[in-house]
């Protein structure tokens, strides 16, 4: 996995929520969406889990989409591939099939397993609240330090690195 360059893009509500009504879209903003849509173009592939695939709109991505799921059999995104493997196995396979620059957009079950090999986190903290409060990003991302911070329209855009 040394050849992989893995980064995470994540939006968090003011109360520590990762979702509202089952989707991160409800706690996101136009500025956040513009930011992560631009970020996606910098990667060879995006990786998500099955739960994210079921709850988020991934019909179109600028690069291939890997969906890790044991139950999904198809996805509406024509660039999607479905793999039944662990996140670490998927990273090794993704590097071979798509390239080393991998963006993780999945939820905590996916990104927690990959934190030890992750290089950077793009974090948006919005002023909205969701329905799943309690995610403490400062504790979760202890091994990372702040690379940059931008505050705009009530939101904080952080880039954390190892």
C-alpha cells in the first residue's frame, strides 16, 4: 500500500453529525459541494462503501467509482465497479487497476480502517445540524495536523495531513 496516495473528503455538521435524513447532502452546502466536486478531478478513483452508495447521489463522477459492498449487485453510475473485498484489499487492487491517487468518500466504517495509511483529510465543518450527532473529528484524526484552514459563510474548510 506504500504506492497508494489516499485522501478522505468528509463533511461534518456543527453538532458532529455526518448525515441528516440518511444523507450528507442535507448538512452540506453549495460551497462544500463545489469544493469536493473540484477535488474529485485530482484523483484516479473514488472509493465508497455500500451504505454510502445507497444513500448518496453517485450517478455521475469525473473518475471511476469503486463501491465496496457485499450486497449491492449494480450501481447507476456507468463508471462504477462493485467489489466484495476489504478496504485494504481494495486499495491494493485500485492502485493496480486505476492508479495510486485514491479519494475516500465513504463513511466511518470505511475510512476508520484506512486512517493508518491515509495522507490527507479534506474536512468541511458546516453550520448545519444533522440527525446523527456526536462524531468527534478531533479525537478521530489525532494523527493528523492542520495544513490549512479557511472560514467562509459560516463554514470551516480544513485540510489535515500526516
